[in-house]
C-alpha cells in the first residue's frame, strides 16, 4: 500500500448561489488613478505589471483622477452617455417585444454599455470591430438607424440582412461592425487576420476583436493570440470579463488562478485590465492600444472587468444559478450612472437634461418599433424567398439555379 496522500480534483464554484448572501469582498479593487500609464511604444517586458492592476479614471465621487485621463471634451462624453442610454432603452423595449411574440430571440447589454460606446468613439471610422453580441452600443455611438436594427430583429421584409442572420446578429460594414456570429470565438481570429491583411497592404486601419472570458478557454482564442503575437498584427484583443459565460462563472475559464489580462504575458504582448464600467477608463485603454498598434508595436490584450447585470439572453433564467441581487452588489456600479454623475459634477449635465434625453430617446425607440411593426413582426412579414439564393456565390452554382427555378422565385 502506498503512503502517498490521495489526489483531489478541484472543481471551481462561485462564492454565492441562489438564496445565499452576495459578497464581492474577495475582489481587490485598487483606487482610481493608481495604475501607471507607460509610453505606448514601451517594450512588452517593461509592461508585465499592468495585467494585475486595474485602469480606473473615475473615482467614487465621479471625479477624474490619475494618468489615464485623456482630457475628453464634455461633448465627447455626452455622445458616450447618449449611446449608452439609448442602448439600455432600446434593450428594454426589444426585450419586451420578445415577450410579446414579436421576435424569436433577444440579448441585452445591461451593465456593459460603456464598453462598445467608448471603444466605438475611440477608434476611427475605417477601423473594423469584430463584435460579440453585447456591444450594441458600438452601433448606437455611430448613429446606426434604429429602424434597421428593429427590422433585423423582427426578421421582416425590410430586414437589412435579408433574413440571413438570427435576430441581434447584426452586420454593418459601413459602420465598422463585422458580421456577428453566435460562435463568438471565431471572431477574434478573424480580427487578427483582418489586421494582418491591413498591415500586409500597408494600410493604416486597425482591428478590434471581442470574446467573453469563457471563450478564453477555447482554442480559437489561443490560436488568435499566437498569430497576433508572431506577426505583430495591429489589433486590439478585448476580453469582456462579465463574470458569467451563460451559467458558468469565470472560474471555469481560469479566473480564479489569475487575471484574464495576464494571459497576454505568455504570448509576449501587453495586457491591460480595465474597469469596464468606467467609460473614461475604457476609452483611455483603447486609445493607448490603438496608438501602439498604429506605431507598428503590435497587439494589446485588454480585459474589460465588468458584470452582466441581465440574463444571458431571453432563453436564460439567471436566478437558477446566481443570487437575484448579485448585480446590485457589483462594486464597480452602473456605467451610465457613473458617467452621468461625472458630467453633473463638472457642470456639464443635470438631472433635468438627463430626464429630457431619456424622454427623447424613448420616443425615438418607440417610433422605430412602430414603423417596423407596420412592416411586420416575426412571422407576419419576411424577406422574399429569392434572397436565399443571393450573395451565396459570385457566380450562381447550377444547383442553386435549379432550386430557385423549382421555387419559382
């Protein structure tokens, strides 16, 4: 008989389950402004402390502090606030539309609106975002037509994607928004490839690719980082760590061992960890990474430390796997309220102006939904069947020609 101790297998488990008290006391949240801001061209081996800190610009009173302040103008901040607020209002109305049977599926961005809005405004119009499904605020920040969004969600005859995508899997090339995919891990590799092509053609455009923290456990993520590192692709690799991959908490993907930003170290690329509920911090980190990419210094991995306040989708019930009040206890607060508080504190906003903006945006969303409903909701209206055969091959395959003839379209 061996005297060796028996091995035991560690099974990661969240600290709180439904019905249990919520506590985020284990999180180490450094004060705003504490993390240094190095030069964008600094060698990677001088940046290895950054993945273990947290870039924060707004403190608890809504004041701007520290070296990551980019000096954004009040107008720029109001654009960000508008995009975030419009996203939340749109989400709430279209979520209700799903419950009314007007669409088959919906996913909200609640609590994560600062990410897409800040990064959209930080990057240029020719740069390309390879998104996940919780960065609708990217499109809102670039004034994508609300009616087109609703038509796509309803899959009606005016769907700009002609029925070729599921609801909320948007595609808007002119707005720097690459086609969404339910298989989110694929898009980060596409972002690296797009960036490599841009560099190969001696262009000046960069790419941004998103994954959730759960996807970092998949091969697509590691293959993308390898190519990005080896070829110094001008790309920003964003990990939205919102604590939950549907019902699997972040520990299943390695979140208990280290930060997700620290995964960059093994590939020899910089890693930044950012308060994802701080619009100014997300903007600053994205701008830093973009400058680095445009300087031919290669990729940057950014972990966006945030919390998914709503359900994963309309098919999910988060009360089955986490406490119902967990979102309210998240220590980094609500991104909209934090930016609003900052603008009020510097005399560039007010509760009255905020209420007026809420009313204006709510009416715009209602109007878009009303127009889309007049065209038709799910099952009441649909794109022509001939659209199935368009845009498949450059030259139609004989089988497609025959199938189209049989359908008579």
